[in-house]
C-alpha cells in the first residue's frame, strides 16, 4: 500500500497496466490494494477514453497526497540513518 502511494506521489497518475508492467506489482496484489486505497479515499480511478483502448487511470486524492507526502518524509528520515 505504501509503495503504491509513493509511486503515485512521484508519477502523479498511472494506468493499471503500468503498475503491473513497469513497477512489477502483480495484478492480484494491485486489485486488492487499490480497492483498500479507494475505500480510504486516498485514490481515484477514472477511465481515460482519449486513446484507442480506454484505460483506468489511478491518481491520488487530496487526502492521498497528504498521506503520501508524510510517508515520503518518513522514508527520508529512515533512509538517512
């Protein structure tokens, strides 16, 4: 869950397939994690119909951006030790 929030904090928005192909997250794990993040109102999922094949686009909500920012700060503190 934390990894996905931090990825979205950097990338801004990604489609479902990018998480699987580029970030190495299994589809099963991704489905479960996205459902939990959506329930917590940390992400939104919209359909991008501007392409030949519509894609689900995942992005952080305002609440999600705040949480991701704090997680990034914690990661930096822990990485500094």
